[in-house]
């Protein structure tokens, strides 16, 4: 999935929201979200996890497995600093 910047921010993406449908129960699915403009690695290495809500049942955070946050090979220009920076991606697994 490609995350799009919120028009009310300076493209510093810290949260995301999406929905899914038609998944088979008791099967693990891997999600990868691209286009984070800065590293959030300190949050995920510090124990932050992805919050998942299934229907009306609120799932507690920590149920996603194999959470990783890494730089990609895709770069963007940072005009303020006069250089290029990598975009980042978040990957995690969830069992429906």
C-alpha cells in the first residue's frame, strides 16, 4: 500500500488508516505500507506496535507480528537541507 500525505501536515506521516475485506479466517497476511517520509524506527524498536480493529471488536495493540520499519531505495528531495532522503516502509503480519 502507498500512504498519501495528509494535506494538513508537512508530510510527516505518523499514523495511517485503511480497511480490508474478504480475508480467510486463521490465515496470516503481510502488509507493507510505503511512503513514510522519515524514520519511525525509534518508535517500533521502542515497543510501539500496529493497532488493529476487526469489525466492532477493538483489538489491542501488539497482535501484529514481525513488525519492521526500514528505509527503501526510493529517494525524495529535501529542498530545505539541499539533499536527498530515503522513503521508509512499514511491514507487519496479522492473522484474521
